[in-house]
């Protein structure tokens, strides 16, 4: 059973986002990006208040995903990526993105904080950051 509502078009958008942001980091890397997108929708906090759909999450500006400004995002989703997107919509979560709302690819090590948010861990070249429970309880409730 899905933890967020998603139309078929939104599943495909999420799959394209996951590929565009993390294809070089493999299936788990793409799942982590999907977790961040779903967390932003579920969290309803901080920079992600009043976002009600995956489409709004994916195209949020400012503060959204960098990949939507690149041509690679606009290629058709592959079935394998659609299956990964469906998994995160269904509620599968993976560390270090379990509660994360942000990720980025630093030139060096992961800073302990990024824009005041704590480092949750690193997967390959990306660092993941999660809010505190007090600042975003919605991320921790499912």
C-alpha cells in the first residue's frame, strides 16, 4: 500500500528524477533519491511546507532538485527505474536517506551539518541530511 498518492505520470516523473540524480550510484543510490522525494512530501515542514503532490516536490523552485534543469531528466523512464520509484512510493526506506530531506555531492568529506541540518551518512559520492524530530515530525511518523 502506498505511503503517498501518486499517479502513473508521477511515478514516471519520480523514476526520471531518481535516474537523473543518481544513476551512476546504482539502484540503491536511485532508491535513496526516491526516499528524499517521498520524505519531502510526507514531511510537510521546513522548506517543504504545503507541498501536496510528487509533481510539486520534483519541480519545487527554489529549493528543489537540480536534475530537473538538465536535459537528461527529460528522457523517458525505463521500466527498471519505474519499479524502483514504485518501491519508495510503497514505503520502502533505505539508510542513510531514511529520514533525509536533502542530499548533495561535496568535493570532499561530508560536513557534519548542511544548512543547519545534521548529516545522516554518506552513500558513494552523496551526503544525506535529516531534520530533527522537533523541526519535522512528519518525516519520522511512518
